[in-house]
C-alpha cells in the first residue's frame, strides 16, 4: 500500500499530465480557429505547393483532431477514468501526426514547433512513467486529485 506522500506525489503527476494535455488542447483549438478564420496572419507562401489552397482545412484538423483529443484526454485524466492513459496515447499520436504532416509539407516555420515538440516529449514521458508505475496496464489508483 502506498504511503500518503507517495499517493500525493502520484496525484501531482496525474495533475501535471492533465495540465499538459489541457494546454495543448486549448492551444490547438484556438490555433485551429485562427487558421480556419483566415490563417492567423500567416503568409500564403507557407502553404504553396501543398494540397491546401487556404488555411481552413489545416485549421479544422488542428482544432478537431489535435484539440479535441487533447481536451478529452485532459478530462479523462482529471476524472481518473479507466481509459485515461489510452486517451493520452491517442491525443499524443494526433499531435505527432500533426507535426509529421506539418514538417513534411511546410517545414520549420515557427518557434512554436520545437516548443510543442518538447512539450509532446514531456507529455509522452510522463504518461509512459505513469503507465509503467501502474503495473503496465494503464489502470490507476482511485485516489482523489
């Protein structure tokens, strides 16, 4: 049985993971709205040579695929629901996919790319740590946050 200090430390780790996903979710939804609403001031030459004629489709993809999965993962983690780590993995995979497509199509264009890639690494590392310390099956102790 875990001591009070161990449970408290573990609760902080779960809160941190929820925060990491929540931040990405809010950033992706607001960024997606900005892109879909006119490109957020990004020059058109960034998407020249891609399959996109405007920023609308990338904005919708960012907001819905990355933003919604990240916010759902944050909620699942915060609520301590059974599929929390699976939701974290799905949200992280969506962010990896976003960056893979973005870097393959437009390359490096903003300081936000390495920032969010580093954020993603922290997110995946913490989720992996929580998964491994929970016996490798994704279930977590049901202690309140």
